[in-house]
C-alpha cells in the first residue's frame, strides 16, 4: 500500500500534535515549495534523504516500433531522484530485517553531480 498525502498529514497530526488543518497546510507548503523549486530547474538536496534533479534532454530521433518510421522526440525536462546512502541503508536494512547503524554511514554530498 502506498503512503498518501493524507497519511503524511495524519502522521504529523499524531506525532507532533498539530491540528489536522495545520498539518495539511504544512504538507501543502512543503510540496508547493519543492514543486516551485523544481519547476525553476533547481536541484533539491535533502540531507539523509536524497537529491531531486531536473535534467534537460535534447530532442532526438526515435523509431516507431510498430511501423519502423523515424520520428523526432521533442526536447523535454525530466525529474530524477537519487536516494542518499542513509536512505538506501535504511531501506535495505528494513528489507533484511536488521537494524541499521547510521553512525557508520558517511553522507555523500554528491557535489560531483552538479553538472547534470
């Protein structure tokens, strides 16, 4: 089952004690800020979670698989997410059923990815 925005609002309501309206407003504000930043083509780095990066793709020639006809695929922007080492370790530890020792994980800033 997927976690929804309503589930996030409910978690804020239960764990922090905000009213449901305050929690919903906070979640909306966070998502609106993320969407606005990404729509401007900027990168978002969330320590311990990962990076959201908007990449520009050039137009290119593709092929229709049914007819074999060459077509132009237009230029576009694509959104990618790269999880941090901390998030990867936690997800994999949960899969294996073992606790993760976060003190042994060194956060990679991915500064070499700024050219993407």
